C-alpha cells in the first residue's frame, strides 16, 4: 500500500553576515524521569542552568507513559525559554518512545521543540500537543519537531493578540494525524500517512 504524503511548505531564505563577538548560549543539561517505562526529558536550548521540575514544568505518568506540562515560559528577564523535549528508552539506547500529552496552558509564552538532543525524532506516538496560553497576549510556537508514529489528539499553537508566535517552522508526523490541527503560521508540516479529509479540522491562517 502506497502512503499518501501531505506536505505544506513555505521556504524562506535569509543571509546572516556573521555572529561578530556575540556569544552563543549553550544548552542546559537535561532533566529526565521515568515510572519504569519510557524516559521523558526536557532541557533549555538557550540557557545553561537546567529547568526545575515543579517550578518550570511538571511530568506525569499514566500506565507508564509520560506527559509534560510546561508551567513557565520565560525567566522573568525577557528571555523566552527555548524548550526541547523528548521521550526515549534511555540515554544509551535512545529509541523514541510514546508521549501522552505535551501541554502549556498558563499565561506564558511557549517555544517547544520535540526532538532528541542530536535532532532525532522526539517521540513515537503522541496524544496531543496543546500549547494554548490562557491569555490572548501570550503566544506559543514549535520551531522544530518530529515524531515517528501517530498524533492521535489535537495540535494547537497560539498567535498572541500582538501578532507574535503562532508558528510551526517544521514538524513531521511519521504516521497519521486524526485530531484538529490549528497553526496560525505554518512553514512546513509533513504527515506521512494521512487521509486529510478524516481530520476534524485543519486551520491555517
């Protein structure tokens, strides 16, 4: 059976003259947890100090499958956290595993990559990706992400009332997507095995 591939792509090219004397932030060490099944991890890509569970985010587990809820989106000094998160067997095997939910629902700005540190896919199947700040003045975005399996719930990112965020720069779903997909600003979305007419809604504005 031949897979149907949905590709929506907008390509932008820019030239950067150089970094000059600017320092490039090093990522933090990851913070990981497991309940005996898959290990779930998060880190900051743009800050050296690692995030703190119970302050910046929370992990939870249902029948051994992890979820992550992002509770803070910036450091209070004007720097938005550049989150990276993934689920795998462990740091040795590094085989992607499933995630129930990826959420960010408070009055915060959220920027989340779903990728392993080396750029490999961040998960197999995912329940939902709901980055929906409670305040219209906040935004969310997904700079990059890839899962090898299905997205069985909704995918939502929010553009702020001031016009910031709301973008998915690149996201690949290796299986099917059967929930609502709401992306105000889309560059590239690839759904490898999908009859898009079965999706309840695909909203791109």
